[in-house]
């Protein structure tokens, strides 16, 4: 047994205060300070997804990038769907290729059903199969009061965060065989909403319900559906959706007194995507640093 001590969980990642300035939405991981840890130097695969094919929406940065890196090192080829953050997406693709796997980058708005179909078609055309769908992309913005939220932005949040999941699943499921998995990104906000994130939090609550219903519907087809509910995570959404004071103190008031790094989320997605979790279905796995889901 090693005599080396593991770091205290509160000290295992950067702690506030942060000096990160505010960015324009959707933000850039390349311009974040401190740079998020997405597992490039730490994640070691075990071949749990060998020669499988995955789609990851929002895979250019943040949690999506960390999941892409982990999946590649577990042996998967990947289609990365993202909005327009090309520099971040290319960085993700670089690490996936260095893992010896194939990657396809597909920019565009998943708020369009046609683009959702195109994402699935790219996976089938490139890899000949689809084994894992990770519905991770999301829109978030903060407002002090409900009356300040633009009506079209409410619709945009729901279309991006939950309606697109319907479209992606409708396109993907006909190509998924028994043993395939769907992993959705919800949030602690689904259970303990921050008032300033009202429209975002409402979509995350809808994703919990969607996950549980779809899991029951698809189990006879051999397809499992689960979700991950992160707590605060240091991603480009933070500097692009909060004011500078909230950015500076992000995560301080949570049990860990710091935000998670994306690399700390990736193992949960790997677990739910692989045969390691074959008897887990319709569940929400919280990775919140101790903040209760209910």
C-alpha cells in the first residue's frame, strides 16, 4: 500500500477567489483563468468503450470536453457537436486524436431539428454505428428577476436544453442496438434552483423527468438512459453568464468551498455509458461536492 496521501477534496482543485473577467456568451475555455482541468494529464482509460461510437453535444469545452477525452481514452470514436467555439473544439479534437481515436467536429445549433438529425447521420456515416449519446449542450444566463428575461430567450433555453434532447433521441434511437446508452446532463439546479437561473433550472428539472420516462420506455429495446447532475463546475458558462463578483466567488458557498473541475465529472459519464452500470437505469447521479439533490 502506498504511503502517499491523497489530497483533501477541498484542496484538489483551484479555490476562489478567481481573477477571471467576464466573457461574452458562450465563452472560451482558452481564455479562462485558471484554465479548467479536463483530464488531459490525469485520465487513464481501461478500454471500457473499445471501438464504440459516441456523440457528445457541447463537446468543445467544459464537461463535454472532459467526457470526450475520457471516452477516447476508453476506446471510443466521437462526434463532437458544438455551437461555434472552433478554437476550443479543435483543442478537444487534438486530445481525442492523440488517444488514437477518430473524431468528427460538427458546429451548429441543436435548436434546429434538422441539425440534430445531421449530427446522428454524421456518426453513422463516419463510424457505422452509434453506441452512446451524451446530451450535454446547454444554454444558461442569469437575471435578477423573472421580468427581466427576454421572452425569446426563455424559448431558446428550453429549445436548446430539453427540446433538442427529444430531437436528438428521435434521430439516434433507431440506430442504437441493445447495450447502447444515453446519458443526459441535468444539474443540481433541478432540485435546488438558484433564483437568478430560473429558466435554466426549469429546463434541468425537465431533463430529470425526461430521463426517467425515456429509461422506462427504452429498456425493452436494451437501451439504458441515465443522467448526471453536476454541482458548480468551472466551465466557460461561468464567466459568460455571471457578473464579475459572482465569478470571483464561484463555488465558495458550496460544501467543497470550490467548484468542480470538468475532469472530476468525466468518470460519472464513463460509468453510466459503459457496461459497468448495466443494472443502472433511469437514475440521476449527483456529482455536486456534497450539495444535496433533494
